[in-house]
């Protein structure tokens, strides 16, 4: 195949998956340094690629037919990071000459180069899942995975302005996937109070607009010094806030992965999800979990007593946080 000049990468649909796929995207850039590399992304994650210098432009993903029309005649190679049939159908309908990805969801016939998911990536960080796809396609993957984000100065300035005088610690008590991933809000409040008192810090509670009642319930337990930012930040603004906080207490969630990518120290409480696959990729992160027989179940809602979370104590999380910031 001749050297490609235009590559489009279909991005994952969720913030955490975007972060975990960054090493594979950087592999593509290293392999094709002269090519124009664009990303096709859902609007709620597309902005994040402004913090990824390897990307030349971002296109908004709007569905199979609009995407096919927007891509037609513009690219030599299309690389699929999501596993869905629809993602492959868009590239096929766009008549992109080379269409690469995992042969999942019965989409193999739509691809010009495909591979199966190797068994060896099961139970490993998803950064290796995405990189293994490139290896399965015959591409050379080298070096340690780089899942970092470079916070643009204007984002950092926005976060600093929004927070005001600190220092601050962050709390992210939500998790879009379901309640099985969530540590109890009263425990987040208690752990945050312990850590904030020891550090002389204030508490900023982050999350989506739908999580504002959750944030306000935690703030009420913390008293008047806590700030509830749920629903008050864009994705860029959230990145700016997470860059400013000294520490984040969090569930397994998109903000957790953002903090890890920024190098912000964090403590993550894991329950129903597999910590081996979705743990934060950072040397400044600690995972706190309880080794129960039913975890990881990967369920959205716990059908029994949520023991994987209720057995994680406030003292364990607070101790992990204080040890981390003291290291």
C-alpha cells in the first residue's frame, strides 16, 4: 500500500474510552508522521481532542448517512476504535479505500483489514486492547503507552477562574453507567472532609447536570465551604478544574480518566467494574476496592447488597489519599 496522506480515526463514544485509546492513536501518528490525521467523534467527546497535539482536526459524528457523506472522497484510511457495526458501515458507505478495525459485531465484510480480539488482552488495561488491534492489523506498536492530555492554557485559566482561591480537592461521586459503580455519597462527604481538613483545602464537587442533586447532598454534609460544579462546566472547563485540584476522590468514571491523563493525583473506588481493564493509567493514582466473590460483575445495578462498595470504608479511602499526596 502506498503511503497514506489522509487518515480518519473513528473515536470511542465515551470520555474514559477516549483516554484509554490515546496510546493507539499516538502509534498511528508515529507510524504515519506526514499524514493528515483527523478524528470523527461524538460531540460530547470531540472537544477533548483539542488537548491531543497529534490530531490535526476533529469532525462531528452525526450518524451513518451524514458521516458517510462528510467522509466520502477525503481519506485514504479509516481506523475504527469502537466495535459497532454502524461505525464500520459509515466508512464503507463513504467508500474509504482502506477500512481497519476489529472484526466485531459481524462487521468483518465491511472492512478491508481486520483482526479478532486476542485472548491475551482480557483482564488487562484497555490501552492494550486498542494497541492489540493495531498489532493484529500488522502495524508495529512500540514503547510504553502514552495516555496523557496536555491541558491547553485557556482551559487551565478557566478552571482557575471558576474555582477561585484554594487549595482544592475534587470529588466526583457520580458514574453514568449505573449505581453499581457508585460509592455512597455520605462516604465521599466523610472522606473529603477528612482529607480537606488535613490539607487545609476546600472541596469542589464535579459532575454532570443530572448529578447536581447528588453533588448538593454531599455539599450539605460538608458545610458552606464546598462548591458544587455539577452541570456548570463544559468538557474543557472540567479538564481545567481537574488540572487545578490537588487531588480527586472518584468512582470509576470519565472524570477519573481525565484526572489520570492530566497527572492529577486521584483515589478511585472500584466495585462492579473490572479494575484490571479500566483502572486509571497514571503513576499518581490509587485504586481502593474490596475483593468480593461477585466482583467484578459489570452490572449497572447491584441485585444484592452492594457489598463490593459498602465494605470500602471511609478511613481506607482517606488514608490512600493522604499517603498519595505525601509521596
